[in-house]
C-alpha cells in the first residue's frame, strides 16, 4: 500500500490545453445571451483564448457593432489585438 501511494504522489500534474469549450465559457461570460450557433462559430477550432478576447474587446473600436459582425470578425483569430486593429483601420 505504501508503494502505491508514493506512485500516485510522484505523478506530475498534467496541464490541460485550451479548447473550444474554454472559448465558449469565456465568450458567454462576456455576453450571456449568446445564441448557440454564434458562439459555436466564434469558438470553432479555438486552441487559445484569442477569439473570445477579440469578441470581448472589439466594441472598444466600434460601439455599435452587432454580435453577428463581432463573431464574423473574431472567429478564427489567433491574435485579438491585431484583428481589432485591422478592423479599426477598415471601419
């Protein structure tokens, strides 16, 4: 029994990767009224928090941006600040 306990204590913690569900959770914190299809589009294939960050911050450039346009602009981004800067220059 002592050996078994030592074995489990010696296993290092496994880091969990950021995934689409993490993105969904982050996005819903910002906008709780999200429609499933839109939040799915925003977070599809997300491997980092950048789409959710972009969605959260894009209204700083355009106060009247709709949720749908925000999702279109931010989905798939790997760099929220560059995406928002580009949108701001085009807007």
